[in-house]
C-alpha cells in the first residue's frame, strides 16, 4: 500500500519506543503519512505528529492517556483514551 493511501499510523510502544519515535517516525513522514500517533503506555502519553517537515514532522503534541485525542488531519476524528 502506498503511503498516500494511509491517513493515520498508530504504534503501541511497549518495547519499541526508541524505534517508533526515531526510525519509524522518519520513515512515515518521508513516505507521506499525514499523521502519526505513538502510544507510550509506560509514560501514559500519546505522542501525536503531523505536518511533514524535512526530518520528520513539524508539529507534535503529547496527550495524556485518559484525555481525548483529536486528529489534526482527519476532520471529526476524536478518540476517548480513558479506557486504554
């Protein structure tokens, strides 16, 4: 599947956080994935990335698990995380 067909990639990082926030982040951005979320259950946060930049994504925010996360690039998509 070409990157332009994927609109959101989500990784659950139990043991792969370094790779998910490093190599995968750069690969997803380079291949045109508009938005990328990395769920870090150990730190109880979701790292949200969007807006492609030269070395990854230009915009990032952290959402605490338990708070809703709203997609930056998909209108109307919001996920309640209180049960995660």
